[in-house]
C-alpha cells in the first residue's frame, strides 16, 4: 500500500524518526492472566512485553508456531517472573478459539484480560477484491474478535470481573479508497466494542478498543523495503511527522487495563500521531 500526498504544513518541524518514551508502571496488572491473540509479532508482541513488564502472566495465541516460540523465549528471558504459555490456532476457527481459552483456564485457573489483537491488512481496489479475500478480512478482523471476546467473557462472567481490549485501527473511525474491507471490518469492531461493553458491564467486564495509526512493525518495515509502502509520505501526512512505535500502543492498552481506568468502558482510543485529525 502507498500514500502519495507528501504535503505538510510549513510550520511543522521534522520530528525524530522513532519515539523516545518512558515505560510506565500500571497498577492492577501484576499477577493478572492475559490472553494475547496475534501475540507472536508486531503490536501483539509489544502488548505481551508491556504486560509482562508489569508482572502479568501470558497465553499467546497465534497461527505461526515459530513466531510464538521465538516470542516466548524473548519474553521469558526478559521477564523471568512472568509465566508464558502458547497455543497455536487460527482465530478464525471458533472451535480452536474455544480450545485456546479452555487451555488458558486450565493453565492459570482464570482469565483476567483479553488483548484481542489478531488481524490482517487488505489494501486494494474494491472491484478487485475476490470473495475469498473479502471473507478472510471479515473472518479474521471481525468474526474472530467476537468469538474471542465471547470465549473470554464466558470465563470472566464466572469471576464477575475482566477486561477486554480490542485492536481496531485509525481506519475504524476514518475512511479511504482502496481500503473498503479493512475500514469496514475495523469500524465493525468499534461498534461491537460499544455494544458488548454495555451488555457485559453488569458482569464486571470492561471493554474498550485501541485504534493504532501507522506503526513501525516488522511488517511495515518489510513493505517499505519491498517498495510497497512510502513511509516518508506517511510521515509527512502525520502531524507528529513520524510513525508510531509498537510500545506506544502497548502503553495505551496497559492504561485501559489498569486500575486507573476502572470507569472507562465502551470507548475507542486512537493513537495515530494526529492522522485522523488532519483533514486537509
């Protein structure tokens, strides 16, 4: 995918290519059991690191067994006091999802937080999207989010407590040509988040969504090297003049899961460097 508009306000000064931010400590995360979908790489791995840094125990769910194994090794080396388990599954398979959450309950005895992060990107003209590509976007970006939330909620209702954080996107609250499947499924996640937050609040479950903007992940860097993503144009289009860092998305999720956010539910928080506010 690419973005060709390189205009930026003359008053905007170039910012550092990467962020320099300090990790924070979040109350109410230590010893929590956290399930992370798509936890083997990218933002999912950053989420896992952030929660492990704050003393949580993790179950990673990913379709890529090798990525999960590598992530587990990295997490255990960096955070030896956090227990890390893995479960290989496609989040588009509702039976595998149920098995994964049953495994989490068997391993840890409870499920406190779900980081509903797995997703796929699709960026092509709408007339060229095949039925299979459309169904895949819907199955992974939307259906899987519901099935994982449903599976987690069944366990959380028993506890009368839990937090679910869905990864939507800045494209879940904005729109673009050539991104119909992605925008539509991510917008559906926002709507679902609000509906379920209202429905499950009486069970002590809080549900919010985060909306990352363009973020410096291995996938983005790979697309940049392949010439399929114009990162310089993206920087110029972004008021903060840089891409986001995976760790910044983790900090947002940590706050929403923490005991500092106990009155926040049914919301989406966009972290995009000002992209969606920049309407010119």
